[in-house]
C-alpha cells in the first residue's frame, strides 16, 4: 500500500483594496458639514447667533449641551 505525502501549499495573501481619494472626498465633505451643523445647534443655537426664534431647539438639546460642556444659562 502506497502512502501519500501532503505537499505544503502556499496560501494567498490578502491585498487591501485601493480607494480613490476622489471617491471618498465628497462623502468626507458632506459628513464634515453635517458635523459642523450639528455642533452649531448643540453649542450655539439660541445664543447670540440664533437662527431660529423661540426656545424649542434649546429645550431639545439642553441635556446634550451640558453633557458636552457647553454652558447654556
């Protein structure tokens, strides 16, 4: 009876996918602007630079302001 010997095989190495900066840039700009708008509403809305009248936005974001360290009153 013949015995077979397993030959070592080479395993393929993983190659990271290449992303073009042109594909990422529009999304990075979009999310950057979105984060700046959110930061404005949490940190500065209903203050000296208020865009909306009333206190509705202030009351919705009140606890978040204190959590992030923004004074609001």
